[in-house]
C-alpha cells in the first residue's frame, strides 16, 4: 500500500504536467506515451491495446485524472512487484516531465529582481522527491510549514550553516504564499531565494541535499567505515557498512559497488558490546541465529551510535515497519493533529466562556432593570401616599405584596447568580488547568526542539569525525606505501649482501683449497729435502770410504814408513771428521773439528790439496 501511494504521488505530477491548458484533462495520445514509459520503468509487460480497450466507450476527447485512475490501477499499479524496479528511475521520469512545465529557476521573483539559481537540476529533483515523501496523501500535494522548516533545518544542519529565518519569515508573509501549506514549486522557489544562506556554494548544498535524500528517501539509518572480523581467516578488515531497517550490508569501499556480504536483521537478532581484545577497542557484535559478527568502531561514540541504530533497525523490523522517517513523519502528523484538537478545544472553551459571560451580563442588566422598576415603584408609592392618603392602607398592602414578590424574585435571582458564579469559577479553574497543560506542552515542545538541536550538533560532530577519519586513513595509506617501498629497498639490499656473502664464501673456499694445495706442496718439499739429506749423508759416507781406500792405495804401509804414515792417518782422520760434520750440519764448515785437529790445521792444509788431487785422479776413468 505504501509503494502504491509513493508511486501515485510521482505519477500525479507527470499527469498534471501533460495538462498544458490546466483544464484537468489530458489527451489519449499523451496518456499512451506516459503509460508506455511507466511500463518500461516499472518493469512490467507492455499492453498496447489496454488503453484503447479501457476507453472504447468514450469519445476521442481528453481524459481526466478520475478517468485515468481506473486504468492506472488495473493495468499498471496492480501488476507492479516490489523489488523488480528502481524507484529512482520512476522519479526521474516524472520529474523530467513536470519540471519542463513548472520549474523555471531563472525567472524573476516577486520583487522584480533576477536572482542566481542555487539548485542544480539534480538537486531540484532530489528536493522534489523529499517533498513528495514528506507531503500528506492528499491531492493536490502540499507540504505544511512545520515540515518545510524541518527539511530546511536538516539540510542547513548538514551544511553547518544557520537557517536564514529572516528570509523564511519574509517568504511566509508574502500575499501569494499560504501560511498553512505550500506546493513543491513554491518550495523550490523558497530554496532558490537563498533561505539556506548565501555563503555556502553549490557543491556544499548538493552534498547536503544528497545526504538528506539518502537518509530519508533512500531509507539509510547509518553508514560508515568499521573493522570486521572474518569467519574463515579470522583477520580484521575495514569495510564500508550501510544500515537499513531490514539489512546491514558491508562493501569494500564507500562507493558501494562491490558488496562483500549482508546481515539480515530480524527480531531474533541482538547487539552486544564486547571488551577490548586482539588489539581492537570499541568492539561490539551482532548476533543472529546462525552467526555472530564481530566489529570494531573508531571510538566509543561511534560504537554507541551504531548499536543504537542497529537496535532501531531491529525494532522497526519486529514491528513490521519499513522506514524510520515514515514513522517520524507519522509522529509529527499525530502531534500536529493533537495540537489542532487542543486548539479547537481551547476555542470551544473560549466561546463557551464568552457565552456564559454574555448570559451573566444579561442577568445583571435584568437585575438593574428590576431595581430601577423598584425605585420607580417606591417613588410612585410615595406620590400615591401623598395624594391618596385615604387609600393608604389598601395601597400599602398592595405594595407589601409586590415587595414580597420582588424579594422572592430577588432571592431567586441571587440564587441563580450564585449558581452562575460557581459555574463561572469552575470554568475559570478549567481554563487555568488548560493553560497549565498548554504550558507543559510548550515546555515539552521546547525540550524536543533542544533535543533536535543536540541531535544536529551530534550529526555535525559526526561529520567532522568522519572527515578526520578520512584524513587519517589517507595518511595511513601514504605511510603504508612508504613502508612497502622501504621494505622493497631493504629486500634488494639484503639480496645484494647475500650475493656478496656468497662471493666471499666462494673466495674463502678457494683460498682454503689453495692453502691445502700449498700445505701439500710444502709436505712434498719437506719429503724431497729429507730424501736429499739422506742422499747427501750416503754420499758423505761413500766419499769417506773412498778417501780411506785411496789413502791406503796411495800410501801403502811398509816396514820403514811407520812415522811417515802418521800424517796421512791424521789426514784421513781429519777428512772423516770433516765429512761427519758435513753430514750433521748440512754445510761445509769445520765447526765440529776437535781441538787436536785445530792444532794441526796447518799440516792438514798442506795435505788437503794433495788428497783432492788423488781423489780427482782416482775418480777419472782409466
């Protein structure tokens, strides 16, 4: 039912925009085009002959809105299925049709001065949708002054500017504007007149209108970044969450293009605050029948706002309500109706008191007339006494009788006056009670206004926190990029050091191998030296032996040569000592010669050339 009412509001504007002569009727050809477009945007099968069949009994003249409504309900609205079409496309179609005829922002205003246009075509379309949402289900569609101020204050609060109450009051005092309610074109004229302030630019106005549109028409209770714990990897990932009365969806980024999942909120869900753990603070969880979703907010204020918003969504789902702002709109409408009833009651009480006051005044006039008649009667009696003393007794009796009747009438009037006074006192007490009740209601209204102002301040603070969070997120991304570059550079340096260490290890292995080869060469050289030393000792022994043999051969011992052979024996012993010293020291020194041999060094020096000659001669071949 709500979907049909919302669609009818937009289609009503499209139908009236086709009425170029403001006669309340539209030609069938234009209705065919409108119906064809509605078939397309509402995603229902086209029925080309339905319009002709429905109006087959009529003439070819134009059709009024009452005549088009049965066809619209039967062939279009009854076939619409919730969720199969995009409401924004329907609004865009109807706005395009009606804005061409009625929305002319560059025209002059009532003061004959051309003013700059504040709203773009898209912003005007968004405000048109908001106007339709907040308007009553009565045609022609109008918006009461309280709803106009509510919407303007909500937009100006998001822009962080104060609503221009002076321009708003001047707008309401215009002769062409009705104080109780305005239509959408008058409302757009009011916004273009600068009531939102002349300071903010078009971008800020567009951003604020878009946020209010997403909140009220888009039915978004809250959206923002939260950290979510995974179910499989159990790691924390930052996601963009979007809360609606039925679901809580989360995306990879705030453009809401890639949906990573959704949480179905119903009466079986609940929200709980969690203690800090795993390095995360401001944690809370959403429990469903199957899973528990753990999340972390940036601060405690955000956690409180998210938990409150989710609880509100669960409450709306359990109560069968689809929109929070529709509920708030119904509350505001009930409050307005209650105020109207109280005002009507006050007017009735005032009229009743005025009627009672008039009756009281009439009774007082009648009493004065009676008093005046009594005075005249007394005067006439006195005259009658003077002129007719004879009839004094009769007249006196008659006068006494009249006086008694007058006293009785007076007592009756006094009793009636007392009753009227008591009733008037009761009415005065009733008026005082009504005034006290009015005062309490005004105090409650002031408290509600202060609460809404606090809510707007909180929303402003929330917007600032979101901006700071975005700046911190950007700084964190830059730091992450720098850290990744440093890690890559460190990895490259590590790889270079690793290659250099491999080269040094290879060089060390080569040096160790070369050292082993040198040690092996040294060992072979030592073995060669030892072999040479053995050969040298063997050669020395051979020389000694041959010297002894040569000495014996050259100087045979005879019977008379005993004394002469003594020098030769000494020479032989000297040569043996020399060869022994050469074998032990490896040098041709005479350091090991005994003392006796040194005494005979001269004779040995004389003998050595001869022994060398003999050795040479012996060694030559024969």
